[in-house]
């Protein structure tokens, strides 16, 4: 993005990049905040995309290389600067995008962009000059494991055996993933602290976002 394009499209909103392990409550928090939400998980590559990372004999969907960071950043910046973006709709069970839809700010001054790979784009979003905060939902990893398994089974995201193996692997890896997220610029927060941060961003930008 050039300096000229940045000048033509000053940011219309404050971006809240919301990170945390799968099942930690990111989508729930975004819904509770009541502001526009961008689901960063919709930017996964299709399962047959060349060079996809693999582990346990299957695609490693928890590796950043399974995700299209450049397209995600472009969508985030477009939303913040123009108020809208055309984004994919991803079917996790089918491992591929199944369509597209338009996300708009509709005048809101806070955007929550949430996903497990949110930490990977903190630097790029800051470099684009977007007003932002980067949060990591810091919750019990055992409770997260249970929530994730119940959700994934109910939504039939993957075969149960895959979910069990993946869930255990994520539980073991969570301390490392947390440390990486913080190193990339996220700050650890509770659910209540995250909601308060969204509310504060809305008040700074002129909106009122309820924190309870």
C-alpha cells in the first residue's frame, strides 16, 4: 500500500485483532461485543493448495502456512479504510472456500477480526497504519480443550478420531503458541478485559460498545 493510497483512505475504525486457541471463545466474544466481525478462519487455503503443511498424516490446519495471510491483511485493511471488503466463506468440513460474501462496517467504529492466526498479521496491520489493539484470550487450556471438542463434534468439522488427536496436540502446544502470540505483539487478556478493550476503542472513536 502506498502513502498516497493511505492518505486517500484514512482509517474509519479501530481494529481489534483477537487471538487465542481454537475453542477459547473468540467468536463468542466478538458476538457479545456487538460490532462488525471478520472471521479470519475464512482465509484458510483449500486442502489441495500446493505446499500445504502436513502432520499426523493429514493437512496441519494449525500451521500458519495453511492460511492465506496476505489476503487476510488486504481484507482487514480494506474494511478499516473503505468500510467494506469481499471475503471468502470457508467450509471447514470440506476444507475449501464455498463462496464469498461482503462484510461492511455500516458506520461502526470498531472492527473485531478474530482467528487462531491473528498474531501472524499484527505486524502487517500496524505497518499499514491501522489504529489497532491486539489481544490474546488467556483462558484455561483444559477448559478450552473441552469446549473445542464439543463444538467440533456438534458441527461435524472433522472425524471424531481426528478431533481427539488434534485436540490433544493443541493442548500440549498451547503454551508455545501463547508465547509466540505475545512475541508477535498480542497482549494476554481475560474475556472481561477483552470486552472492556473493545468498549474503550468504541468510546475513543465515538461509538458506544456495551461491555456486559
